[in-house]
């Protein structure tokens, strides 16, 4: 299995809702990432986990809360989001930090009303 | 922090011709330079990468060249085909950050005309 799987593919939520994005990989990778991608823009790094511990937080607002329950799973909990948070949220993994290739999921397209 | 400039933002070439996309970076300590391809509605995928200890790397129709003195690296696609149409992103990590903290260029939308 060489895929990173993300659910849901599409999500529409109100500003008062609480929702979660999920990401799963079974490649034995020990580094996992959340990226945000706005239309016609490059991916922007949000969080990095290494061996299930948060390694990098790119000054992301607290309304985004990451969680890494085990080496295969990565969640992004969403609460009190703003319309400008609407974007494609990409999960990625790599063998370890600094090993090069990122394997991206297909993304979760989020719309905040 | 690291700044990566990518040109051109759009590129249209005839099928069979070559395409070249260039990126410049600011941090002389950068040592890893990947290129990602993102087809419409799809995930970004690594197509080729190069480390700072080599000047050129080829993989079939794709090549990447690195000029450390001038701080730029380029993607070369030869004998272009319709399936090469996509957005291409260059990337590099800031000083001392390693490959986990990539800074992406703004992307180049490549269109191959039949």
C-alpha cells in the first residue's frame, strides 16, 4: 500500500461547528504532515509530526488542532473556523524527517460558510 | 526565511517540444531541491529531486539542473506529451530545516498543445 488516504473528500461546515479531518497511511512512515492549499497557490505547511510527536507548528491558529493517535493516523480537528479557512487540506507522509519524498493524499476540500 | 521564486507562472508549448521551468532561492545553505507535479484536482506528486552535491539528474524525459553559485535550479521536460499538462512546483527547505519544512515556489501551469 503506497497511498495516503484522507477522509472526508469534501466537507462543508458552519463557523460554529466542530469537525475533524482524517488521514491514514500504512507505508510505515514515521513523519506526517498537514498542508493547506488555496486555489492556484502552492501548499503551505501547517504541522509536522515525527514519531507521533508534534515537531513543527507553523504558527497555525488554535482553531486548528492536530492529533496523531498512532504511527498510521493523523487527525486535524476544526473548531470555530472562518470563511477564509476554506481550502484544500492535504495530508502527507515521509519515511522520516529529512528523507526527501513527501507522499500526499488527495486532500479534503473544506468550505466554511 | 527562505524565499523561492518560480518562473514562468504559465507556460504553453507544442506537443513534442521542450519545456523549462526555473526557480531561484535565497538561502545558500539549501541542499535539497524537489519538483512536484499536481494535475488538476489531484495530489502533488514528486517527479524528480536533486541534492546539492550533484549538478544534474535525469529520469527519462525529465531532468533537473542545479547552479549553486547562482542559486537556481531548473526543470527540463523534453518531448512533451499531453499528460505533462499540470502545475509544477519547485521547493527547497530553509537553512537547517531539512526536507520536512519545504518552501514551495508559486507554481507553473504547463499546457501542452496537441
